[in-house]
């Protein structure tokens, strides 16, 4: 008995020393590190980032080269917008584990969000050389390709089809007939069961805000709404969406096969993907073909590359005739907008007393888009506009702190622009962001990845937008809204035309700031009516898709 007590006391002392290993200089067993990392990741997934960071720092204090802790710290700093620190941490992790594809994927994402798409592209390619079957880096690479200028649409299509060949086709072939292949019924039956799958059902993402204009307006007699929520965050918009769904299922912790079975059990008629090749997508659920008809809409403005995806819902302006050859899906073209837009509750207008009035003839251009859209071609084109208008200035919002600011100023300086004419700002809260339009006369749209919500917000605040219309949905979003609003004169089709359009608008005798009030009133009337018009077109599309005659549209560009 005495020996047992002595052994028990020694064990308690050993466990105490292990828990305070960094004080006693006792090596921490790998098992304890794994436990700490698991606890930190659990906190991180729950949104408790400060607590998770403290856990990771504790691990690094004991084991400075623990690559998993460095990588997880990098993901936290990336989410906070601290791109320089995030990059430093993930590069340290890669120095320890140079073949870790997951770390390379994180580095590529950080580089993309820091405005270095070419460097990000190389990192993703390196990751895929190490592991050609890695789904996430390949999806991120596809998304990135939409940001790069001078990438042919045929190349984009080929890469999307390759992703599907590697990751999706075998899943579709292995699906046992589940009774979901009876599309094309001739007699409509109601209510139609619509399933929406998204990783962005919250107010911090345009998809969530747009869906909050769609779901409450569905005709509940004709449509039952099922939401499959793969979102990390939740807020008031999430609550609105949940309250307007007939069924709401949180699916982050449900694997693809189990989710596909759940959707089959829900007997979904039309399953709608709202993410595409963006973060938190569930495309491999769609690959299993759990619904009668499957549709891609809103979240990703290009083909998914999957033959299991039956349709893409697009607007006529976004995907003109001939776009079919770049899609594995059939295209259902809406006659109006590609999606509705709801006005912001904050900052309902720029009042007359704070409107800018450039008495000296100076024109201020502005950009409010995600920084990753501002590739070198965009910045060079903006520099050309500033050279044509020596008194003009430029304000750019959403620039990450640190190296991104330095590189942007350097780009304009190398283009011969006095950097005192360029003002760079970080991301600001929504109400301040809307009020910032008071300091801008003309918004400059990026390309080939146009603005979406930012274009609408600029027009809503009375600030015209100069856009370059390219090929495909990402490159034609602003053109869709400008043409809908009768502003064809603001749409260019070449970079030289883009510069000329901006210069012409700035030189108008009445000045853009004098036209602001009239523009604001006209835009607000038109966009305020868009949700009701859109829901009618969308529901007509659903009826046509389900009860029409479906056919495959697999072609080669």
C-alpha cells in the first residue's frame, strides 16, 4: 500500500511538471502538443480567436518549430487582415515542412488577398505538382485564374473540366440510382422543393445579403425552401434567412456523403449551389447528384466544370450567345439582372451639405473593391487616367496594411505619378465606407474581375462607375447593372476605351459631382424595384428547369 501511495505521488508530480513544462525546462511530449493544437483549433472554429492564439503561442513557446501551430496562427492573422504577419508565419511553417500542401494553399490565398495573383498562382501550381489530387488548392487556383488579366476563356474552361475529371466524375459514376433522375415531368406539381447550399449565409458576404432579398419573397404556396448552411459565421442576416426557410440544416460538421444522403431524404427537386469554387463550398456533394436538377447561381460566375451540375442561371448580358461552349452546364438566361440588389440600411444618402464640390476642377476617382482584384494591369490603367488628368486624384479603400501599401505606392511612382495624388486606406466599417463616397466623384471598376455589390453601392450613393466589359460573368457584372440602368456610355470594351471613358466623364462641363443627386434618385428608384422583378424571373426559371426538357451541354471550346 505504501509503495502504491509513493508511485501515485510521483505520478501527480510528473503530471504537474508536464503541465508547466516551459517553467521546468521539461520536454513536452508530442501527445500533449497534439492535444493543445486540437483545443486551439476547436476554439478557432468557434470564433474565439484570441483564446486560440494564446494556445498556439503556448505551444510555440515550448516548441518554436511546431509547424502546425505556425500555420494555424497564420490563418488567424490572415482572417484579421494582417497579411504580412500571416505570410511570415506560414513561410516559417513551410520552412519546417516544405512539402505541406495545406500550408502552400494558405500561402497562395494570402498572396492573392495581398494583391499578388501571379505569385499566388505559382504557389498553387507548386502545391498541385506535389499532390495533383488536392481539391482545395485546385479550386483556389480556378478562382484565382478569374482574377488574372489576359487568361483566355478557353484555358479557364479547360482547367475547370480538369478539376471535375480529377475530383467529381468518379463520385457521380458511383452514385446508385436514388430516384432523383425523374426530371422533365410535364405536369407541374407544387410546392417545388428548392435546396440552397452556401458557405456564405451571413451579412459579411454579398451572397448572404442578396439571399436575404430572395428567400423572404419566394411564393410559399409554390416553393418550399431548404437551406443547407455551411457558413462559419452568423449574424442578423443569418437569422433572417433561417426564419424564411421551411427547413434549415447546419452542415459544416456533416461530410459530403452524409449530406448527399440528407438531401436525397429531403426529396429536393432543385438543388442550388451558391458557392462554386469559393471558400466553404460543397461542390463534391453536387458531384453525387442528390437532387433531380442541380443549378449553379450567384456565388461563382463561371462554369463549375461538372457534368453533374445541370444548369447555370445567368443574365443575357453576362453570358451572351456563344458562351455555351465554355460551360458544362446548360445556361438559363434571365432577361434582366443576374441577381437583385437591396439597399443598405446605413448611410441612406449623401446629404447636400456634405457633397463634394470641386471648385478648382479637380476630379477624385475612387475604388472600393476587394484588393485582390487590383492586378498590375488595373493599376497601370488607373495611372494612365491620372496622367491624362493632371489635377485628378485617386482614393483606394480596402488595402491591407504593410507591404501591400508600399507596393501599391511604388507601382504608381514607377508609372510617373506623384504619390501624393494617391491615397490608400484600409477596410472600414460599412457606414463609414458608404460615407466615403462623399469624397469621390467617379468610381473605377477593376477588371477582369468586376465589382458586384460595390458597383451597386457606388451608383446607389450617386457616384457613376466606369467599367470594362470583358468575357464571362466575372468580367461583365458591372456592365449588367450599368446597361440595366441605361448607362451604356460608362461601359468600355478595351483598356484604351476605359481610359477615354473616365477622362470624358471627368471633363464633362457640368462635372460629375453636380449630377450626383439626379443619378442617385434615378438609381434608387430602379434598384429598389429589382428584388420583386427578379424573384418572378427566378421562380419562372425554376419551373422551366424542373418541368422543361433537360439536356446535357457538354462541349469543348
